[in-house]
C-alpha cells in the first residue's frame, strides 16, 4: 500500500496500473498441447496457434517424423515441436492421401453406394493402421510422455481425423477440445458427440442432398445413415480393445471421444442447413479468413490488364498439384474462350491449349485475389477453406469437387444459389465455358454470394475469437462438463427410448390381456346364467 501511495504522489499511477495488467495477463496464460492432422486441416490449426501465441499462451505441437505438412514455420521460435519417430516415411503418408483421393476422383463414378462404402472401408483400414502406428509411437514413448506430463498442459486441441489425441489427453489427465469439419467415419459426431441428426431433413454426410428431400431422397438418406452406421461399427469398433488396453479399463472408442469438452466445427449457418445443435458444439467456419492485402506488383499488373471483364481465380487446392495432359488441355481450352483474365494455380506441365488470357502460378495469394475488386468468379475444388474465403468476400463459384467432403461442400453451395457444380470426370470444354458464363452473366449468383457474405460477417464474435474463447474457457474452468448432454450416459436403446416404448407396449399388452380375460370371464358367466334359466 505504501508503494502504491508513493506511486500516486509521484504521478506514476499509470505505470503501476499497466504493471498490474501485465501481471494479470500472465496469470491467464496457459500451456496448450496440439495434436494435428495433415493437409488443409493443419492450415486451420496454424491460425489458431498463432492467435493463442498472440494472446500469450505457450503452444506445443506433437507431430510425427513422417508428417509432410506439419513443419516449423514462421512461428517456429514461439512454438515447441515434439517430433516422435514412426516406422514409415513421408512417402507412405503421401501415398495414403493420394489413394484416398483416387477413390473419389476416378473410382466413385463407377461404384454404387454400397460398393463405394466397401471400397472406402478398405482405405479406412489402411488409415486405421496409420493411426495405430502414430498412437503406438507416442504412447509407448516413455520419455516423450514423461516430458509432456511434466509440461503441465492446461488443454489439448485435437483434430480427430488423426485418432489418438483423446488418448493422449486422458492419459495425461487433460481436458481436450476437437477442431474438425467432419471425421472420416462421419458418424463419430452422431454416435460419440451425440449430436441429433434426424434423417428426414438432415442430409447424411457425403450424400450431397440438401435439407429439402423428396421421398426417394429421404429413403436414400435413411439408407446412407444405416450404411454409415454399419461401416462405423465394422471399421472403428475395432479400436475398442485398443482403447481399453491403453487406459487399463473396459471402455470404447466412442466413450473416450465423447469426453471432448467442446467440438469446434469449421462451418457456420452461412454454409450449414438449419439443424439441432448441442451446447458443446460451436461453429467456427471461416476462422482463417481476413481482409485482402495488396497483391504482388507483377500479379496486380496482370489483374489490372483485365479491364472491365475482370478476372477468374482458379485453384484445385494444395493437394492436387497436376492433372493428366488430356484434362489440363481441356480445361485450358475452356479458359481461353472467356474474356476474363485467369489466374490458375497449377504446377503440372504447361497445357498446349493455354490461352494468352491465362497465367499459371505454383502458388497464389488466394484470399487476397478473392478480395480483389476485379474478381468475378472462383473455380475451385470445394475445400472448406476455399469456400469460406469465397463466402467471406462474396464471390460466386464454379465447383469441380474431387474427393472427401468436397462434393458435399459444393452441393451446399449449389443449394444456396452461390455456385454451379461440374463433374470432374465427365465435364468437357463447353461445360466449363457454359458454367463460367452462367455464374458471371447471371447476377443471381453474385447476389446470393453477397447475401451469404453478409450473414457470415454479421456475427456477435469473429470465428477465430470464438474458437480461441472456447479453448481458453476450457482452460479456465478445467473443462466444460456443464455443457455435456446426459445422452452420453445412456445406452443406444435408452437414447432412442426403445426401453420406454417396450415398457409402454408391455403395459398396453397387459391391459389388453386383462380386458380380454374380463370379457371372456363375464361372457362365460352370463352364458352359464342364461343356460340355467333355460333349463
């Protein structure tokens, strides 16, 4: 108190207050452990990591030696990387990713629903083996687990596409938060997260349906749920023994995943169809989006040379670096027929049919281009990151979905009136030309894109702030158990009230039997009385 009075009398009160604020901020800082996933998933987590660092938190990333994407970057000096060794290299991971892509890009068109899920199940088994190796490499590494335990983490942030984040968290006694678009099993959110999904109006993941379905589509949707549930039990149910062994008690894969405090879903109501949501599910779609920055001088000059026609931005994502010569020539021929200038992210061989209006780039500042005033349309594969940049800046799309969630994502954009969708395998030159002309020439697409953009921007809190808020919330309160629904404590038949229905049916049957017995008894008694009177 004496020091405070001296500070006041010496007009140093502002400095004292500033010191108190700094000390208070330091107290609120914590230690965050990250369990990431490859590809575009990592891009989202990197944004969250940077924001956590900016807020004074310490961040540690646990990553395998074979990771092709998760590498120390500009924040390397501020992020601690715990790299563990695995019995395979980057080539193994890249091959697995490429094989998964091929199923959607080239095989799916020749398969019916059941055949597709059967083929995907085979890949899921390989993915399981990959995840099992990751888990073993971490959990059986005593030195690593000891270091992590001594680090006194407050929370673990996990992308559940790579299984094991929950096991690490439970083993270390940490609350954990999920960040995801959806999981490969896609039923994890329903079965393990307990999020309601009435098949009458909530389209099954990968179904490519909207929330308004005909009778035939609802039948297909219902069957899709059944097939996904069967695939979930046959593929992911095999983890139950592993989880029980690691945790030293009988448990299940789903029970452990269900312990997640918060599920950060990388979409929002500008993208999603209205549906029931639980209090521990939060939408954070577009957390990576930001206002456009100036383009490189050479690129800006090319953009400005487009005049009133404007430009078209074209990218099939970071994972598709090249196409067959036939496909790239077909696309280049189509782009050469439009009046707009085209900036195409493409690392393959230069197409012979490339027009003077099209420029190839190994990399483009996609967000900055989409935010440019001359951008008229975005040709994209339908990854969630690209879609949200288009929504953020209000740019209509031509979708060429390739694999995973992309067909489903573009089906959402088509139903919202913001995109035209083409089939990668069957589209021709004229199809692409017509789609571009339709999206640019028909003002409805731009209007719908701007409407979704307005919805996206009209939120009480920015998506990134919301994501970090809930991570910090879990850190402050050592979890968020008060948001976890009681459905986690119910069996499947209790959840669907089958025991209640069974009891009510049994009671009804008992009443009916009693009534029948009474009626039969009185009928017999009346019959005997009538017989005696006749005698």
